C-alpha cells in the first residue's frame, strides 16, 4: 500500500510540475505575441495621416483625407513624382498608373451634396483622388474606387470625373497638405500644396 501511495504522490507531483511548466510556457508565448502586435500597431508612419473639412453654402460638407509625405531634400516634380503616368512596376500588374496625390492609402474626397468641380458635376459620394502631373497642366481624377493602396490598382473605367487644371507657384511646404481658399457663399477652391507648387481645383454648388 505504501509503494502505491508513493507512486501516486510522485505522479501527482509530476502532473503539477507539468501543468506549471505548460502554463508558464503558454503565458510567455502570449506575452511575446502581444508585445509584437503592440509594436506593429504603434509603428510611426513616415507619412502621417491628415484630414481637412470645409463647409460651403447651407450644409455642403467637403472632406479630404490624405497622408503627408515630406520633401526631405529630394527633387519632387518630374522625379520623385514623375510627369505623366508612372511606369509599370511589380505592384501595378504591368500597367502604368497616375500619382496617388499623397502617400499610403488613397487620398479621398467626400461630399454630401452634388457639386461642380471646374464646372463639371460630381454626385455626392466618396472618391479617391489621383493626378497626372506635367510641366504645364495637370489632370485631376476622381475615381469611384476609394479603398486601395496608392494608385497601383487604379482602374480608369471607375472614373467619376476628370478635370484639367493649371498649377501655381507657392511658398515652400515641406509636408504635403490639402487646404481650402477663396471661400464664398457658394464656392471654394480646394488645393494640394507641396514643395513650391499648388494644384487648385474650383468647387461650386
């Protein structure tokens, strides 16, 4: 009987040790996974998110969401941002593509009422903004696909509107920004401003 009790006690002791070891091991794995996830979720973006909103008229709301790349001493226009369509690369499925007009995810514009952009009607909704730069006139594209990374998957067939505008010189702006100016009771000029260039587009009710 004594031998049986010894065997049982050793068995129970081993089980207790094994459970403790397993518990400690599982806890360690959970801490490591949590720490890794926390670190990834808190990585600082090179181009921070931003947003700007302007009301026009009684209740027309215009919101532009975008990310803000920096110049960092680089040549922007015609180099970092090429003129014309960017050449096809491994991310664009072999197709040339426009500039994302910002960084990271799609730059978007959201309007709650119908407006006219450069005299052309744009229905209420949320659109991605893409641009085709040149040394003279720029094409601004408002596209129905608004939840993509950059312009790599840009699909021209989803365009809601294209307008052509003329850039103007401005003071130096290290971080790309969007803003509004020339505000009246029924109109506003939205514009992208980066480096020493502004890309304006007129919005009317």
